[in-house]
């Protein structure tokens, strides 16, 4: 999941070029934001999906998005835009590891000690003298 500022065709195309391999096969809805994608991937299938058939088309995409929305609305309070990507990263990490079972804590511990954060929290910017 990637936070983007808008759904304009240029923004979508730029993100697809950066994050999707040129050999990929894309399936999307028929939004005008996706008109230039065919030039940058192997194939692009766009279709209008009737509302009653939505659960049958890309069901895991819809499940992941609805779970992420529920977590953001139900668990966190006043999500700030500058931290939204971190919330989505956390959700994706947990979603992709939901079947790890008893090994999940060990995997989380390994990730915690081997990952360098790419931002400084406000608490790290304070100069404490002791």
C-alpha cells in the first residue's frame, strides 16, 4: 500500500513506473486514471464491475483495504497525514504475516533489531541532559 496525494493519471502512472515491474499483468477498474498504464506494463485489463460482483473480483484487495480502513478508524485516533505511510506499512506487515502463528513474535523481534527507522520521532529530537 502506498499513500498518494491524488488519483490523477500522471500520479498513478508515475507510481506504477516506480513500483510495478514492466512484466506485470494489471487488472483494474475502468477509471480514467489508468489510461496510460498499458504503456508501462505487459498487459492491462480494465473493466467496469457491477456492484453486486465486487466481492468476486480481486477479493483479497477489497478485504485488505476494508481491514486497513477499519484499523485506521477504529484503533488510531487523529491519524496525521505525515505518519499515514507508517500506519499502512504496519498494517501490511501484520496482514502479510497473519498465518505465522507462534513464530510471529520471533519474526517481529528480528525485524525490529535489523531495521533502521527512516524518520526521527519528536522524542529523539529533544536534548536531555541526563
